[in-house]
C-alpha cells in the first residue's frame, strides 16, 4: 500500500467514524478552525450564497452522482442486489477518499462539506450491509439526499441532482 493510499484510507476511516457519531464530526487530515460541539452544526449557505468548490470535489461528486444515477432505476424498483449495492458503496467510499485526500476548501466550506461527507459515508455503510437493522436501499436514499444537499449548498454549475 502506498503512503498516499494509506493516508487516504486513514482519512476515510476517520470520516467513517464521524458518520457514526450521530451528526457530530471532527477535523480531518488537514487544518480546520474550531468546530462547534454537540451536533450544533447544520448545513447552511455562505451568507446566502453557495459554498465554493474545487476541481477534485466537483470531479468526485460527479462520479458519485453518475454511479448512483446508473443504478437509480434498480434502486427504485427494489431490484438492485447485494453485489450492486456493494459496488455502489465501494464507489462512494473511494470517491470520498479522493475528496478527503485532495481537500482545498476554506475552513468554513470544509466544515459544511464534512456534513455531506458524513451522510455519504453513512449511506455507503448501509449499502454495504455494515449497519445493523438498516436496509441497503435506505443507504442509497441517504446518498441521494447527500447529493441533493451538495447541489443545494455548493457552487458546482455542472452538477445536477439525481432525479428521483
């Protein structure tokens, strides 16, 4: 395993732990300003405007959206099997790892992104069958909701929410 993939995996595991923390989160592998405690942070616009993005974030979110959209019909029809959900979960986790490894957002935008990343990872965990008593389909719905929030709160002119 390369140093970069080890670092990305460590970041991914950190964020996975954050997704289990019930809405709270902590700093990732880069510097952040202090985050409010006790789940007080919620998605919001930047003084009425969407948060800035960077190329790596836009590319990875587009990749997640494309993968989800390709499976959308089977998800809605309850026809996506275990292998399909596992593959989708793996794709989401990989793209989140890329986002985390290449994060170049300013601290306040980064803090907002952490909320979306936590939902993406929680959804991937459910899709992979790792969350007890959770349906894989509900994980896909959680990922779709995170993609909707990305479109609503982040400035990415090319990104279109998944139609559902």
